[in-house]
């Protein structure tokens, strides 16, 4: 009984961080859309660039550092040089093959979502769970909770397994590879 209660309580922190991220992004987006309702594309990009990094990266990371929520595990790292090489490679693939007009939109989305789920949420979960369980739980939270506005079957059969794949990329190779995989997937989705 107590162990089950403890495990449920340990899930409240990551769920709360996701809730905060969603609220900040939603409120910011609403304000921008109301302010710039004549230029929807521009307002969407402004909202993404301003409020997604604040809600998905800055606030959850700051809270996690301030309250000591991160585990001491260092199995997720980030390398700027690799990231810049991946960004260039993705730019070229998009420019010559995919031809999506959402290169920057998807760059911001993939960076913010991957930072939140593969770094912040994963490191918070690692305090109470093994690597495998942290990956599974973070991937379920990503697949289901973050994407509640999509059909549940798609979330279970597509987004959750993608979350597991991105988690493996992040823990084995670096966060930048999870971001790159997510980015390419989103660019592909934007053209089909």
C-alpha cells in the first residue's frame, strides 16, 4: 500500500511540471493570438519562439534546480557542436527533399519538447525509478499527456513508441540526437 502511494506521489512532480509547461505556453499563445490576430502565421511563430522555451525549458529546469528534483545521474548529455551539425543536415534534407515551410517551427517544438521530456522529466523520474522505468514513464507522459488533443490510439501506437525511441537516442548518444529525430519526424508529418 505505502509503496504504491509513494510511486503515485513521485509521479505528481513530473505531471505538475508538464502542466506548468502547458499552461505557460497556452496562456502566452492566447495573448499573442489576440494581439496579432491579423497575421496568424507570424503570431504562431512569435508564440512558439517566446512561450514554448519559457514554459517547456526555462521554468521546469529552474524549478527542478531550485528544489533539487534532478537525480545525480548524468546519462543525458547535450553537445552544441553535434546539434549544429544535425541542424545543418536537417536543413539540407528539408530544403532538398521534404520542402516543409516549418523548419524553424519544428526546430523550436522538437527542442522544447525533447528538453522537457528527455532531460527534465527523465532526470526527475530517475530519482525514484530505474533507467528503463524512467524511459517508459516519460514516454507515456509524452505520448499521452502532452498529446491529449490527438486520438488515444495514435498516442499509444505512434507517439509513445516514438518517445521511447527519442529516449534511447538521448540516453545513448545525447539529447541533440533525440531533438534531431523528433525534428525530422515533425517536418515529415508537416508535409504529408
